C-alpha cells in the first residue's frame, strides 16, 4: 500500500509529502526530503504583536531513539553476524532523561535492506517450479537494493572482493550490474561509491534524521547536542569512507557506533530545522492574506513584540471573520532560528513533480 511504502521509505530517508495542485484542476502527491517542507525564507512578518504565548512542546521531548531496520531482515538460513542493516539505539541527555523519564521514538523501517535476507530469497527462487520462493515469510515484503549507478572499472579484479575466480587485471562493469557484500568490508574503501545498500546503513539514516531529531537537543551544552550512540545489533564496528561531496555527511569516516551531531552532518545539511518551542498569538488579518499564507505554508512566520523577535513554522492557523474582508487570525508556530537567512530555492535539488 502507499502507506506501507511511504512509512518504510520515510524511516530511511526522512521524508514528507503533500497534495499539490498540478495546474489542471487536479492534484499530484509530492514526496521530498523533509527540509523541502521547512523552507528557510520568510512568508509573513507581524510586528508589535501583544500577548505572545511561548511554551515548551513537552509532548515532543523525546530522548530515546531507535533507527535502522526491524527484524524482518533476518532469515532462517544465514546467521548474519556481519549484518549492518539492523537497528541502532541513540539517546539525548535532555530534560526528559534528567527527570528519569523515557520518551521513546521508534523509527525502524520494515523494508528489508540487508544482503543476507535478500540473498537467501534469491537462492530460493531456483528451488521451485514457479521461480518464486514458495510462500516464505517475507515473500510479499519490500526489498531495497542499491548497485552501481554508473559504469565502474576496477584496476585489478583479483582479490578485490568481487569474486570472479580465475580473472585478473582490469574489469569494467556496466551500470546496475555489481554490488558489494557488507561481510567483505570492515572499512568501506571500495572503488564503487554506492556499494551494496551502504547508503542505507543505520548510521547514514541517523545522519539524515539529525536535522529533525536534533531539535530535542535544544538548550543543551554543545557537548551534549548529539544523538549519542547507545547500542546496536551485530556489526556495529563497521565504518565507511564517505566520498566528497556526499548528500548527507561530511567526507571522512562514519561509524555505525558513532555519535551523530553537526560535525557528522556538516555543511551539506541545513542544520536543525525546528525546536520543541511553541508560539501562540492572534493578529487582525484580511481573509485573502490568510489564504495566501495557507497556500505557501512551508515558510517561516516572523513575529515580534517590543524587543523580542520569534520565528517558526505554522502548526495550526485559523481565521475568524468579523466582516466582509476578514477578521482575527490565530496562529500556533513551532520555533526555528531567528533571524532567517537566505533560503533554499524550490528549484534547486527538488523535482518539478510533473516529469
């Protein structure tokens, strides 16, 4: 189903989605990385607003996080001791932890990305007349496989891990034809940038989610502003060499048992998108202006009262008409940085949705 597919991919890539007019009296479903829906540009600014209520969104104060994959990756034939696509547990020492409470957020994906499970099902297809795996437990589940996106040439194939018995010297692979088993690499220095599902290891997932989960580190000393690694299944000693540029982390090495913070994600991410701080206020507003804000919807609202300036994204908005042109608008915002800087362009890095 769409729900199952989106939830599985969201927990790997940190996504958002919305209905968007297609310009022909219809709608398309737009799916983008979550930062697309939190554009760093101002859509509206209200000044001299009285009675701004500032409050902690305590319902969002998570301090324990599980990321990676559910147990569906496991199979009954192979032990998978070298598996890296399992689960990782992180924590943030915020107020919830200090108060001896535990608010947990489970972001494990049901999509299978681990090579051991995929391989055993590949083998099983040859054992039955229907060329299927004959009613195995995960027959109708989702699998995720990355191979080389471009042509790759390996200077010396012998002992390279690609295991072509008797072949030596240079060998070229066409796009989409090779992958690399995680059991063969303690440190990823493969000539293939996107080796077998290495884009989807739990540490890479945690780095993608940091821009959202980092809000729970708000107000902590710099040393504690991180997803602190706590525990993980199986091959947590795995490290990967990250090519530069990379879509979510800086060049260097990222380990499956590393803490995730701004040093891990670097300048390739927009930083933490929101803070668990809410703002409520009311302003007089014409109905057309209110509706325009609802259409834009992804940008920052800036509000000030005296010398205090706040900014946030709309969580809730209502307009109560008191006349023909409008009335009183009530807004609830989730906080972000102020002042806002130059924003990320819609046309840069995001698809049009129509191709």
